[in-house]
């Protein structure tokens, strides 16, 4: 059977998909259109997986004519994250959302599980699955408390969200297929049913590799876009040109931003880093509306700042043991601030550009950004290739 016939059959009958789809992708990333925000170069994949050890997995659920949802996992390192916690921080842009585990992350400055992104009404199933996953890892047999971190956006416009169709096995599959390779973007995983700026939104990612003079560190960003405003691309007022924006057809939404770096930062510094992500989210035209749940989660994978658990025997042998780490000096954080801003902006553009038109619940359709029209507008403002 030819590929197009197979795709049509799957869409008619309903299908479940996990992992990477066939390549090449039919739609471009931002750089293929000449859109390259900022001054720093991207990493080899221009993705959050450029940060050493970070893995991403998707589970996409499309069933019948009303289920359009999924899950995306971000795994900080390949080891046992509960036993080797990473410093982390969470910053709130607008708090209309459900970010499970956020208070403990900010209280202790630690992330002890992978991160799952999904839809609003499935966060509790995702958290339970993440707890099961962590408790089952070798070495965690005596663990009696775990803090799963799960974020969400509401995909209820395209997805019959009240059915809460995602189950434990779906989230575990997204964890199982997580890879450190290229990251699929657009209408996939947690971005399957989302929309942004009255177009189809989704998953997007990008990275920045600082020059050696600035430390040579890598900053990677992954976004789940589902928010409104007046779209601007690389300074071009695209939404205004089209007359198509949140205030021409009221739709709200949210945005989840995940930031990873290999720089040696503690939780306080990561909080400062995460806050800068919102600067470039604003540049895309975000309005941070009343009903928007906008969050940034940042963590460091640097081996020197990991928080490793000590056994009871180790504590008895050395009760006065102290953790000693060397952190990046605060003045050296400025290039990282610039890097996270640039990568966030580009990740958002990638989420929109790679998304494909999707019809879902009650016959609603979220259209992908029309590329020819976009190129014309960018050219008008001197931005296109």
C-alpha cells in the first residue's frame, strides 16, 4: 500500500503512534525560511537534545473524529534521575494551569523525575505513570515519596478532552521511546491538538551553542505552544498583516517551555535563566492572557551540580559530608540569558511552521500557517531568503 493511502486509512479508522514519523518532514523549520533569531549559532540538531544526555519522546493519540492528543517526555540524563537529581527551577508567566510538582521543585531546587507534557485533564494519569516509572527503577526499592513533574496545555478545541483518553501505558511508552536524536516537531505528542495565534501549534525545539569565549555551553529549549496574541515572526507583524489573531477570533491557551543546559548552574541561577525565556515568547506576540498557563522549567545536566543520594551506610561513615561544587559566576550568566531567549523564540516558530493542518472534535479544523503567504509577508519586510 502506498504511503498516502496508508495515512488516509489510518486517519479514517483511528490510530495510535509513538516515536519518530517518516522523514523528510513536509514543512520547513524556521531556518529553512531564513528566520534565525539572534546572534549565536545553534547546536548540531538545533534541538534540546543537543544538550548532552537529554532525551525526548512522543506518544501521539488520534482516534476516530474527536481524539487528538498525546504526551511528550523530556528526560534530563540517562541515569536514575531520582538517585542523581538535577538542579532545577520553575518560573510562572501566567499561572492559569496545572503544573504538578512545581512547589517541591522550587522549594528544594531539584528535579527528580523526567518531565511529561500532556493535555489539561490527563495530568493526573501522567503523574501516576511517572511515579510508577520512578519507583520501578533499580535502586529505588526503598523510595516512599516521589515528586513527578507534569505540565499541560488545553487541547480541548481539537480534542474531546473530557474523555481523558490517555492512559498509564501511553505515558510509559513516551518515556520508553525517548531518544537523544532529532526531535519531531509540530502536530505530535503533547502538541497534537494544540493551536497558537489561530493557527495550528504544537511542539517546537531549538538550541544555542555559545562560543568558546563565552564558555562553550549549550542551551536547549522545547516548547508546547497553545497560546494567543498577535503573531510576530522575526519582528514582522504577521498576525496584523493577516488580520488573524486572538482579538479577531477569541481563543486563549497556554505555553510550556522546557530549558536545558550543560552549564554549572544552581537552582537560583536556573530561575534567572528560565525567566528570560518569556522575553522572547513576548516577541512572538504572546499576550499572556487571563486564561493562559505559561510556565518555564529550567534544569542543568552538568555532572558537577547533580545531587546524588547517599545510602545510610555512607551517612554513618561520613555524617559531616558536604557537597562542594563550582558554579558559574553570575556575570558569566549573561550569554546564557541571550541564548535561552534566542532558542525560545526559534522553538516557537518551529512549533508553528512544522505543524500540519488537523481536523478534530466537532469538525473543527486548525490550519497550518500558509507558507506561500508567509513567505510573501516576510519578503515584504526583507526577512525571507
